[in-house]
């Protein structure tokens, strides 16, 4: 996906490198659109793929249910890891659920470290950071992943891939609508922890903006 146009079919998104059964690609699967598209891409690109999801005390634990369903639909083994030392509004330390309020310092670094632990160890970690995340979330920027690869993951013989790092939500929505609508319907994005998406938190606004810019209807509208 990286460096390609969103209009290209998923079947064309192949890795340029050699792949064999010794290469384990592990998708960090949150249950949202971005990580779901990464899971689809990984399933098409690598022969040995699994997934990991994280319980970090988030108020929107419904995303874990979404991750389970998506992994099952794709036939990916899913490991769930607890990362319970993080602080921020998403774990109940405050009520500001805007994009700025949703920053949880150290979250993505903690997730990447925890993703290395389940055995067998992965060769690749696939993370669904996209271009729309980078203005607010420092740990979704290319510089963060470059530092992570150079200073941390090289010690473990693993590499982080970010196939959506240049993509926007509108691109991701368009590909999922076209290529995997049944998975898109399973995704979850709301921070508020309610039965239905709230429509006003940072995650809901980002998703809604993506569908509007893509000229598409979201199969999971807020507050139906």
C-alpha cells in the first residue's frame, strides 16, 4: 500500500521483498478501519500472519470485540495483551475525548514493545498509522517509526511496516468499501464507550470526515 494510490486494487498491494513461512507478520489490530485494512493487506501479502490486540483499560473496550470478529473473519490467530500502566483520558483520567484529548503518551511505543512478546517472535510488525493521525499524534509520524526501527526493534530482529503512513481516511474508507465491506461493517472507532458511536469524539469526527471526503456513506452511522 505504501506509496500507491488508493484507487489501485488490493490485489496489487504486494511486498517487493522475499516471503517465506519463516517470516511471521504480526498486525497490531485495534478493531478500527486503519488496522483492519492493514490486516487485509498483510493477509494478501504474507503467508504467515497473526494479530495482536491490546487491553489498556480503554473505556471503549468494544474495539476489542471488533478486533476479535475481524481476526476471525480473516482467519488470523489473535493474541490479546494487557498494557495497563498508560495514563490519559481514554483510560478514564479525564473527559476530553477530542483528538487532542485522546493523546495517550507512550501508547504506540508500549504496543509495539508488547507486540514482540507473544511466541513465536514476529519478523514484521504491521501498524496502521495514517497521514490524518500525524498532526496530533506524535507516535503516528514517520519520524517515530524510523526511530523505533533504528533504536529498538533492530535489537529484536524485527521491523515495523506502516503501509498506510501516506494514506488519508478517505483513501482507507474507499478501499474498504470496495474490497472488504463485510469487514468495514465490523469495525469500531468511538472513544466514548457507548453502545453506538457518539459522533462527537475525535475518532468519530475523523472517520466521518473521511467518508464525507470520499463521497461515501458510512455503514456504521453515529447514534442511529
